[in-house]
C-alpha cells in the first residue's frame, strides 16, 4: 500500500501549503514543471510563460505562483500531485523532493491543524473588524450627506452581509496531551549541576589526577576496594605508590598529595562520597598502610548508622499521606524486577501506593498498577496481586512486610492516590528522559508507549511548534515499530542494506542512534573524547563520537547507509584501541557494538544467515 494512502487530502494539502517555498527554490525546475504539465496539473499558458523565464529570481517567483495556483484551483488533485512528483527520476534530480518525501514517511512533519484553524479564525475576525469600520465610515458619510441634501442615500452594501459569514469545518478533537513548557537550558550543565568535573557524566567512573609533575587517571570504583586504582601510561599504582612515583613520598599522606584540578582527594572524600558513584562509602577504602583496625570499626559504625537513618527516613516518607499533594511522596527511588505468569516488568517503589493506586510497574508497553499487572499476567479467576506478583522468587507481600513497599492510607491525598483523570494520565509516561535518564526540564510524552523525552534528546529533535498541538505524538521507537512491516516487506542482504541511500533511511539511522544513547548510561561515547580524555589524540588519529554522528546525519554529510555504519563502528574500534589496558571501558564498547549490530539486522530485516556487520567491514 502507498504510504500516501494513510494521509487525508486535508493533511496533504496542509503539507503542500507548508512546502511551497522549498519547492519554488529548486535548481533547474524544468523537469519538475514538465511532470506537472504531463499530468495536466497546470495550464499550458502558465507553463509556457514560466519556462521562458531566464532570471533565477523571476523563475522562483513564477514557480511559487504556479504552486499557489495548484493549491487554489486543483485541491481535489493533491494526491495526484504528490504521487507524480515523488517518482524516482524526480527524486534523483531534486534533493528537496527527497527531503519532503522522508518527512512524510518518517513522521517528522506534524500537521498543525489547530494552528491552521486558529490563523484562519483570526483572519476572519480581522476581516470582520475592517468591514465593520468601513461600514461605520460609510454610515457617517451618509448621515452627513443626508444633512446636506435632505435625502437618504441608497444602500450599496447588500452583499457584505453574505460575504462576511465564516465557513464551517468539522474536525475531530484528539485526546488532550500533557502540556509541556519550552526548554530554556542551553549550557552543558543541567539545573542544579555544578561545574566540578567529578560531577560530569564522563567522569562518573574515572578522574584525571596529578601528583607533582606526574599525571594519571584514577578509577573511582577501584579506589573504594583498595586495589591499584591509578593508571599512568599502562602502569598501575596504589595511591601511596602514585605519591612516591610523583616525588611526594616525604609527605606520607596521599590524600593531600594527589589532586584533581587543584582539589585534593581528601576534600573529595569528605564531600559526601564524591568519589563513589556506585553507592560505596568512603569508609570502605582499605589501604593497609593508612588505615588501622580502630578507624575501620569507627567507619563501619558510621556507615551502619547512615543505613539505619536512611531506612527510617524511607519508611517515614512512604507512610502514604501527603499534605502537599506531591506525586511521589518523596520516596527514595528503587526498582525491583517482578513477574506474573509470562509477563515481566520493573516495579518502582517511588510510584507505589497500593494495589489499585499508583501505576508503579512498567512494562515495554505501558505503566500499570499491581492489580492491572496481575490481571494481564495471571490465568487464575481470582488473582491476588500480593501473592501472584513475584520478586526474586518470592511474593510481593515480602517487600510489604519488610516495609520496603508501604501501602498508602485510604485517606491519602497524594497524586498517586488521586482518582482524577489528569493525575492518572500523568502516570502513563516515564518521569525521566528515556535517553539521558534525567528528569530536569520539560519532557514530552509519547502517546503510544510509556517513554518520555527532552526535546533535544529525541531524534529528530522536537520543534517548539509541536508543543501547542493537541494531536497525538509518536516517538521514533514507535514510528519504527509500526512502519517496519510495510517499509521492509521482504528481507535483504547486509550488502544491500549498506548500499541504500541514507536519505531514504533517516528513520532507521535515528532509531539506531537512540538505542545507543539509551544504552550508554554513563555517557561515555556521547561527547568529544579529545576534550576530556588525556593523550587521546596521540593514540587515536580519527576521533568520532555519537553527537558528531548525529551532527553529520542532520547536515546530510552521509551519502549511503554504509558511511553511517562505518562511523558508528569506528567509535567502538577507537574505544578498543585506546583502552587496551582498561578492560572495563573496552567491555562497554564491545557491549554497545553487539547491541548496534543486533538492532541493525533487525531494523533493516537482514537475512540471518548473512555475516554480521563487523565481519563485513
């Protein structure tokens, strides 16, 4: 079936109206005009007059007038117009037509029907005001003339009343979407985030450190376990060994000898676990030459006290009653994998309220309350969500008995327990961006799945104009899933996929990039490594990163799918080359490479017996 068959004539006309300027600027439009003439879409006289134009400016103006005439005089033939200009020979000659076709197919163009109706209504009201003011002036002139001549003037406005009537149009009103605010942050740091480099995502695992004139990289989770945690050109050191290597052995206190950007490690250790991203306490550092048994006992007591206070605070927060009406009652977030029959999901305790309140279980398709989850998964006639939902082989009642999940009071007034349609609708989507996993800023919500996104995180980026549109919005994941059956009715070989034009497969490339962004939780492969990773350019001669691939894709710098795939695979090749002595980072690159190859074969319907992407490069 032709993809244009899914669109109405009204939508195609609106798309035509928004695309006239782009089509009028096409270079050498003679073939384009010949096609319109062959299909009897423009008059012969108009065609002959335009074809004689030699000036580029006059030709562009003339093409725009022709398109304006088509919209006004041939609206019933709008589907014929798009079918004839989307022929292969025109798509090969005019990049503009290829871009327009891709916008229709990948869903990046949004039909702002509400906005169009609003503009038409405003124009009608403006016309009414002008006519009313003109009528008032004429009446004053008539009154003056009557006073002078003593006779009434004939009414010459017999048709004005009929012409002023607005036309009516019927349009179904789609389900209302959550209103979002325009994003206003443009700095590299998020709201509330400091510029200290140990808070940057890329330094969540490692930190650049110095001691004397020596420079190295500190692996944060290794420091917490007492291992050799500082690497200098392939050589590993303990903190005290690095202190000696840097010529500061006489100090005999590595916490003050080793610095990160003029900040000593002692200051970082005291700054609320700044060096421990994996919930490891600073008290777990076990340098034998530094810590004695008494210090360890004191630190263990402090850690135990902190855990007890945290549990008491969590239980207090989950008591279920909220006078302020906050949606999640301030509960500390933790996630549990749960199952019921054949289905599985992730239970978020900060969304849990009771069996029927609080959509706390997320599946791939949607958020559900425990009662909804057990209804879908259990085959029993009278299922019990506390018994039939399993966590770690145990019923969910175990978490309730341990006070990890606390059932809200029947009198609870929080948003999770609210029965209003708005509060329940607000629970249909994720609280964090699916790509960057942050909640700061405004999020837009997909109407087909539970994902939420920042405007700039989603690919393609979501324009501000869409925010005021009430039409349902689908993310790239859903567009790819729903359109794959008719975009790829049969399987292709890997080589055939590589030779495809990138302009015809922007949707697939954007989908693959979003998968990589989501999988790269620590943002290791997102930004330019040359800026933050020391000695990177001396080892890697052709640096590439995800943001750069997106930039090249948006600037149409890739000609074929093979060029795009080569750049993505180069990211992982560079990672393996630079991290030959760092198994942790090398493993991250390998995992993302496997994910990319798997999704690539699935997205392009690659025959399973064909060699993988990596073997073909």
